[in-house]
C-alpha cells in the first residue's frame, strides 16, 4: 500500500509540472444505500494522470509500543514519522477489510494556503485512515486528528468516504505557511441521494449544530474571515467552497461540467442547465446532492463513469475536433491561444470529460451491511481509460491480487502488465474509433456481465464457507478474484490482437480476411472540401467518361 501511495505522489508531481495550466484531475461519485438498487453504499474514483498504477494488498499487522511509521516523499526520502497504532487493518487497493473505502479529487483552491511544513499529504491521510478505521466516521476522526497533530501539506482536497451504511464528503484546505492543522468540513450524504465532485470544492452552506450529519474544524469560518475570504457584514451566507475555492470560468468548465453530466444522466427529470459550468452570469451552482430518478445498480454506476458528454451540445465524439472517426480524446495541453488573433490573451480549452485517456486506474467500491465484511466489500477495479476498461471484482477479504495488475513500468511496454494491455487497446482505437469502439464495448459487456451474473452464486458459496471454514473462504474468494483478473487481461490481449489484425493500414478486414477500403465519412470529407475546395478536385474531360477515369 505504501508503494501504491508513492505512485500517487509521483504522478501528482509529474502532472503538476507538465499539465499546461491544469494541475488536478479525478472524478468521484457517491451513492447512498437508499439510492442503490440492492442497498449497497458505493463510491467511485478515477485516478487521472500519466502513470503506471500498481494494485496492492497490504495485510493486517500488529505493532509494539513506541513503533513509528516513516512518511516519505516520492524519492523515498523520509520527511518525518507518525506514531504507529497497535493494529492496522488489511487493505486491498483503497478499500479495507471492514468495507471502508476512500477516494479523492484535488481542487487546489487558494495556493497561498499550502503549508510546506505540513507533514501529511492527502495520500498519506487516506492510507493511514484505511489502515486505522472501521467506519466512515472513524476515518474522518483519524484524518482530522492526524493533520491537527502532524500538519497538512496539500492544498485543497475533497474526499469521498464510505462504509456499509453511510457516505460522507469531506473538504480540507491548508492553513498556509507556518499555520497549524487544516480547515475542513464534512457532511453526510442523506440516504436516498447521490453526490459527486471533480476537482472543485462543493460544500457550500452547512449546519453548525448537527453533529450527526456535519462536522467541521473549529476555525473554518473565523479563519476565512481573518484571511479576507468572507465578509460577515456582506449579508451573504458563509459558503465554505466559495471562501476556500472560489468559482472561476476555468474551474467551472473543467470541474462542474463533469458534475453536471453525472447529475443530468442520473436525474433527467431535473433538467439541469449547462449555464453554470459555462460560467453564465448569475447561474446557480449545482446542488451538493440530488435524488436520482431511479435507484442505481452497479452497472449503472459503471456507466456513469464512462462519459464524454455523448448526446449533448458538448459531445466530444462530434465536430471537426473529433476527427473523421469521432474520437473523444483530446491531446494535452488542454488550453491554448490562437497566435493569429489580435487579442492573444483569449484562452481556449478542450472539454474535460469523466472518461479520459490519462486515467491510471479507477474503481467502484461496493459496501454491503447485510453481508460479512470479507464478502460484502467488493473493490471493482479497472486500469486505464474508464470508457475502455473492464471492472474486475476484488473482494476485500482476499489476501493476494493478480500478478498482471501489480507489475509493469511506465518506461517500457509489457504484455505482462494489465495496464499496458488496456492502454494498447485504448490507444489503437483512436485510429478508427467509430469502428473499433463497438467491438471493445461488446467484450467489455461480455466480461463485466459474466462477473455480475456470477456474483450472487459466488457469494452464496463464500457465505457458506464463512460459517464453516473462514480460511477456506479466504482462499476461495482470492482464487476467484485472481482468476477473474487474469482471465480479463488474457481476453483483452486477444482483443488487441484482433483489432490490430482487422484494422490495419487504414483497411477493415472482412469475415474472409480480405481488406476493405472504407474511406472517410461523407460529413468529414465535406469539411475537407470546404477548407480546400480546389486541391482535391479532378478535372472532368466530359460527363460521359468522368467515372471511368477515376483511379485508386
């Protein structure tokens, strides 16, 4: 697990230096018990950035008096030490043995609030909370107590925290250089509702006297007043997000568009306007939570994490920028200026979707109160682009993970790395996206559909073993999870070989393995002719013989 969080740190440092103006990424969705079909509490995470993820299992451990844990930077240098607890819990990825799951998105907020002397960054806090807490409320206490004691070194962060009964959203900002602890607020998502966040603070007004549903740092409001972020004489209510992470046209376009898309798909009846994420003056911010039109299934949640704004005015598979075959991917940097314009201060930006080629890994966690922890907690994990990944179930009671998900390097392609196999398919699809994506999605549906169909039977057997032979249950769930993971990677290798064979040199191979020249869509050819109407036109000798003169 420590190596996993070092990987996070590496990728955060890389994108901070190379992202061309946008230094944050990731998208989270939170689904409460009453908003899910089967009563699961679910949260999601797209961990976006150019890095090679490694899934890890960390076993539970016991420690003696005086033991300490080293907090290191991404080079492995020790930055400080944290007192160790007597016992730490087992963790699979970002879910522990008690079905507690944590995810995050970075908002940065006000850069002056970063405290270079704070020991703990958000990835340290997530790691420590998963090892030390059994419930969401315990995790909140662990995280806030730790930053109060050791200091907070990140800027703005929004966390999703879920257990078998509750889902909480927590936002935290640093105190600035020389400050102490952090300013934070956390609220429980009401049962029957969903929430989401994407690199911008979301908690506005919050109750000051409802500790069952809201907790906050002692100086959350007074600190904002002291810094000039909020004027109590303004007549306006205190909004945590606006004080610590004010809305700008840039972060509204980058972050709120993703919130809008999750909400519009989950509750079409609410007819959410795009005005706010397009920074239309006086447009109202999107609510922190909504009630979906129907309860969400696990497959619904998978689908919500696969989105390029299809079917909207911002559909990234449409337009000249999508190329002839409708690829939704836009290469970085995300912003640019037109040097030919008189006013070169004008900035343009690509849309930022939920699904992006820069995703390292993503997960959907499933926590279920009616099942024993080892069976009830499932960490559905996928690597690379969410639109083209395949989620595999890893039960939180397992004690090993598939080798292909734990090996590989960003420095060298390898067929033995799950990430590289999925990355190859996703990248190759850009050559003829509209042709290849239906085939990729078909295999995705086949594999995920099998896992979903088997889930009830697998868990029935596991439950019987839990009652009679817990050790055998662990072996059974581990073998099943590892098998599903390796079978998925093997099937994706076959898919890669099929696509490379069928879509080669611009041709599309038919069922008899003969290359067919499909050319380009008429809509795209018309755009080419509008830009250069004379370059491609052949001279016509006479109308009767023109067709016979055409050559390949």
